[in-house]
């Protein structure tokens, strides 16, 4: 698969359609990027939230975090769905409010 820089650049700009495409992409790096940009740009449209919710059980890991863990934390940070589980990584992401993404 060829890496789609154009899609990721549009996500970075906050383009909701690009974010939704990334969230639905086959590659985990795209899905994670979509989640990160949904949080950064506070995208809470119903279609975007629905896709993020569908990723809660995605167990593909990148850099020690699963897509599902990132999705669970994002839903909490976006005030859509409170996380009440005991996963320490999810709690750490929630506590950070994804501030590490903002440069």
C-alpha cells in the first residue's frame, strides 16, 4: 500500500471528510491519525463519532497502544463517552488530554 500523505495532510488541517476516510482506512496508522485529528480539531459530528466508537475493540497496536485504547480515550476527552474501565494506558491518555499532539 502506498502511503497517502495527501490524506494525512488534509486530516492535519481538520478536514472532516479526510478524518472520516482515515478512521475507516485499512492501515492502523491512518486510523490512529484520524482519531488524533478528530481530538485536536474537536470533530464530534455523528458520523465521525460513530466510526470512532466502532474502533473501540480494534486491537492493532502501534508504539505500544492499540487503536481501541486510543479510541476509548478520545471518546472520553471529547466528552462523548466516559471511560470507566481500568486500562492504565487509556487513563494516561485521558489524563494527558492528548496535549502531546499540540506543538
